[in-house]
């Protein structure tokens, strides 16, 4: 097998979980017959083969075994059963900055990381300036990392992992952190690694990130392989698993789209009252969202949901309507609906519309897209403040009696 090959044959991994913590020797002796341990299986009989140069995503719900599998590939721990072979050197971004000593400077931690990866001082001197420049830490590299912000900590960890030569790169939700500009830099660096023929194994809940980077995906469910094939098909199956959950926990890790698929949000476009596409609006201007829906199979009493959220995904407002009121009975076909605001009730900031087709009377999601449309609102006057447009009517009450408490 050439460098960068990964082969798993019926790989299983269990963890022994104790019902009661054992903190002291005395407690361990006293409770030795009381608290029994149970084996929890994170993976069962997982088999696959990844060729050098492939980019493969691991997808599935939280707890399906994705991170456990990455840690097995990284040799952080061994399989309970089966055989897992990885050829060549492995670079892992499972926990950015893991192993950094808080009292060491960024320079000292970089040298330590290089020695852990097996690289000598000469190699690290050649790469050091490039590593620091990518992390944008030129002014802070000789300061203790305990003084770093979480973003600085993350940038140094990512830069180290991607600049040290490896045959296999393991990525676990690396695009769920950092600002947008640095995320673009990260993607560019990973694509460089891919273009050089490196093998990538990528865990993410973001369909966009997975389809941009990977042609193949392995769908895990309950620690077992449910599907191994085209990334697009694996993502569709994964999204169907979430169809009965309107607030899946995976949203915090980058999940933006899910549903069973009988009907789908084909597109959402923002326009002004004249039909011109816009992404920027003045506070108080009219806004129209044109929502295209594709009905693939008969659906039972569908309803449409539009949520207004801010840039950190906090819910500001929501509106639902029965599709039958708009002339759609749930039959297959292509339909377009308009969601119109006479005046944008916002003052200033970045906002998004989340759009969904739901089953009436239940939590079932046919299709939901978070961030289906994003837009910016600018204030229409200098004294405007806050997020929401607040325009009460002020009047003076003439000859009103005023009672003063004794």
C-alpha cells in the first residue's frame, strides 16, 4: 500500500463506562461490588478502504462514531476489534492546539509540535516564518499562549497542522470556528494539500463544506456504516435522519440543511418592490423574498415557515402559513411564493432568512434551509440605534390629572 492509504476491516471500538466515579482508593475498595461497569460501543464492524489522494467525508448524527473513527485513524487509541491500517504520516486537526503548554510561547509550542510530528529543528526553521505569517501572529509569537485569544490559539494550531508535511490529513469540524476570512484561508490551504495528492478524511455537518471538498462520503449511524458512496447521496440520507427534529443539536456544528425530501426549497431570492434582486436594504424599505419550492412527492398538508435571524443565528421573528391558503395542496410540481414586508423592521446589521416546508400538525421537516437568504440593513437616519425599528406615536395628554402617592 502506498503512503496515504487507509484500510479498515471490521473495526469496532467500545468504552467502559462506570456508573459511579471512583475518586479515591478507599472508594474504589468500598464500591468494588456496587458500581458495575458497562461497555458502550462507539463503532461496530466498520469496513472501508481509502486510496491515496482521496478526500472522504464522515457524516452522521452526533454520537454516530465519526470522531471516534478519526481518533482511531490518528492512533490516539486502538480498536477493540478488527484491523485498521494507515500508511504514511498523519496530520490531525481533531482539537486545534491540543497539547500546547500555556506557559510556553507560541514559538516554543511550535518547536514542540514539530518534534512530536517527528521533524527536526532545521525543518522547523525553514517553515517557521511561513507558519507564523499564515496564523497572523507575527507580533505575538514570543508571548505565552495563555495570553492568546481563542481565535489566535486556533490559528496557530491550524497553521502548524497544515504546514507540517503529512500523507494523511484528518479534519474534525475545523470550519465551525474562526472568522469568515480565516475560514477561506483554511479552505485554500486544504485544497493545496489535496492538489498535492494528500489523503483527506473530513468530519463536518456542513453540506456545502463536504461537497466542496469531498467526492465520497461514509454515513455512520449508531456506530455502523449505513452508506458509502457519492457525497451528495450520503448527505441526502443524513438530512433525512433529521426530518423529525426541528432543532437538531448538530446546528451548532455547522448543519444548515435537513429534511425528508418530499418537498424542497429550490431557491430563495431577495428583491425590492420593483423586482430587482438585492442583498442590501435601508431600514424601513420594502423587502420581498421569492421562494421557489419543488414538490417531489405528495405531501400531507404542507406549511411554509420563514424565520428572521441575526448574524449569530438568534431568532428575531417567525411566520408560518398553510400552503393550502396559497393554492398548493401538497401535490408534486414547482411552485413560487412571495413573502413580503412593507417596511424592513430592522435598523442596522447582518441578517438572514431561514425557510422551511413542514408537515402541518407535527414536527416533521420536509426541507429546511438555514441562511437561505442573507442581507444587510443600513440605518436610514443618523440617530437610529439598536436592531429593531422602533417607531411609537408620541402625544401630549392635555389637562390629565396626576395622582401623587402620599
